[in-house]
C-alpha cells in the first residue's frame, strides 16, 4: 500500500468511527438528500473542530492544507452515512474555493477561517424566478454608490438562506451589450442587512430549506464584491464545476440503497440484478467524479466532465428509488414505518428537485455536446 493509500484508508476509518459514535449518541439519523435537507449547526461545528471543513485550503486561512482526495474521502463517507452536512455545504464546496481564487486578501482573512470552523454559513444566490438554468438572464441589479453598491432584485432556490450569514449573489452591474455574460458580478450580501427579506419555501417533504430572498435597496460595501467587477460569469462557472461534479451528485439516495442491500427486504433474482447494475454504475461514476476533482486541483477545464457526473448521477439516484420500489412490491406502504420505507419516502419526495438543482439535464447535455464538438 502506498503512502497516499495508507493516508486515505486511515482517514476513512477515522471518519467512519466518528459517524458510528455520533449515530449511537443519537446526534443524527441517516437520511436521503442530507446535503440539502440535513441542517445541523452543531454537527457542522464538530466537523470544523476536527479539521474536516476547508480541508484543501491553506493553513494561513484556517484550512487544513490537505489534498483533494482527502477531502473527497471525508465527504464521501458523510454522504454515504446520510449525515446532516447542509449547514456548511455551500461555503465549503464552492464559496471558499472561489474566495481563494479571486477574493481579496481582506475577504480571505476575515471569512475563510470562520467557514473552516463551521461558524460562518453561505447561501448561493444564483437562480431567480424568471431565470431558471439560464443564469445569464438574471435581473437583480446593482448600481454604484459613494461607498459601494445598491442592490435590488429577487433570488430563489437559495437553500438555507434563513439560516445563513451571507448570500453570494450574482447580480448585473452593467448592461450586457452584445454578450449577455458580460456585466455580471458577484458580491457577498449580509442576510441581516436592511432591505434583505428572506421567505422560506416549504417543499413536499414538509421541510423549508429553499428560500426566496428579496433585495430592496440593499447597500453593499465595495469590499464585498468577489473578484473583479464584471467578471462574475467566470466565477459562477468555476462554482458550478464544484457543484456538479462531487459525490453528492450520485450519493443523495445512497442511504436508501445501502438499506436495501442490507437485506431487510427479500431479494429476488430481478432485485439482485438491479442491485448489481446500480453498484457497477456507482463505481463508474465515482471514478469519473474523482477524476474531475483531480482536474479541479490542477485547474484544468472541467465543464464537460462535471456536466456528465451531474447528468448521469441524477439519473442513477432516481433509479435507486425505482429499484427499491420494485423490491418492496408487494409490501407495506412507505408511510408504514421502518428504516427502508422511511428512507424511500424521503427520497421520493425529494426526487423532483434532483434534475433541477445545478442545471437541468437538458442544459447539461447541451454543455456536453458542445464540449465534444457535436
């Protein structure tokens, strides 16, 4: 075993031991879609205290200075266990890397250490009511003032904005001209600032993790623009590479799959064939996802590969639900209780959002087609 393999194996064992202890203590129950719906400030702080947030960030900014493979190992185990990681997810996955790449030194020193400790949470403010997957059509506008910018507009599908400290918003700071991707900027907006109104949106699960954020004459200091003014599109594209390629894109329903494989439902020949097919594709997607993380670490282009992970992963997550339903027939209704049926119910209610978040499958296939030159 190489030194790298030994390090990853030891880390994986450490994370599994931690999760077993936390589960036994009742600090969480495995759930599907835990990176969206599993919000626990206390759990995120425990991860931060163990150095499992901001793992790849430089130590001078509160990070761990560790490899992308080590981070991948930790989040893979957390997602497979259905642990509640939603509170810190956006900050750790995309805002932190964005700040490291284009943020000011003041932003890095002020914000990154708190993110890495699980004490500062960020909501993503990309989508709008009339924009959907077409982010270049955003209408939220920022006009210059003597001290910075005044922002007006609305953002929607901003997960956990009512529980976060900042909104990283994509706004239009200049007319697009001939290219709709120009004139866009990103800025961090304090969610308790005057003029910010956050309305939770209840979804079919009964949870209210999505929100609508209305910005009415919100004053944003000049120092809160992330990157160069007008260069927001490039920043958003780099965030989407992180957002579309990680193991959350094929592990949202893994706790359900694990419960099915554990044998609490009798497995006929057809069910075993389904389980074998899903297992093989999970391994293939994992290999592709690992490859994308390596590309990100080397700062190589990832658009096509990341879109593939998201598209294929989304479809596989839905198939896990389908094969579980087939394996349960005839059997008790999902509402009748038991771990398998509880997880199945959660997965079925969350499934409609799988193909929307991070870009619809149709949009992603267009990206792949362009990337392949077809």
